[in-house]
C-alpha cells in the first residue's frame, strides 16, 4: 500500500462557542477562541489517499486530479470565509479543527476516484493539528 498526500493551505476565521452555554461557560471552555468577533487561522490541510499504483499510470491517484477535487469541494468554499457563517456544510457545528476535519472527510471520501481516502490532517497553528481517519 502506498500513501499519497496533497498539502493545501487556506485562511479562514471562526469563533468557538456553544450557543447552549452561558457566556461564562463559553469563556471558561473556549477562552479567547470565544471572542465574539471571531479570529483567524492560516490552516494547512493534508489529504492522504492510500492505494496501489496503477499498472497503467504508476499513480495511486493523479495528484493533479486530487488537487482539483480539494479545490472545488473544499478550498473554494472555505478560503477567506467565516466558518461559522459562510460555509453551508459547517452550519450548526462548532468549527474546531476536529469538527472541520471530519466534515472535510465526509465530503471528500465519496469523491476520491482512485485509491481510498486514508487521512485528513488539519493544522490550525504550528503547534496544533488534528488527524481524522474516518473512524
Ligand atoms: Ni481558533
């Protein structure tokens, strides 16, 4: 099995808060991330596809094709957006890196034409990242 990864970047803002919580609870759980006006990140997204290289192409998946899928399905919808307000597929969820990574998986998994989606890695800051493998 070979693992092929495409790295992309996007910038977006978000606010972490739970509408079910009181203002005090939100401040206690999310601290500065609950700032009412939101705040931004330069995200790094890594999408990994697993499979065997085709006898015909030598590719697990053509990275040009993977790049186009990620652009159309994800980047065009989230880059320079406010994740709480502007992105239909994130409506109603708290846009933590965990929840964003899982939402990206749900969108991309059925769109991968060759090989199998193996992991979504989302880096929010240099020090903080999450990884989702579909379970
Ligand atoms: Ni944040």
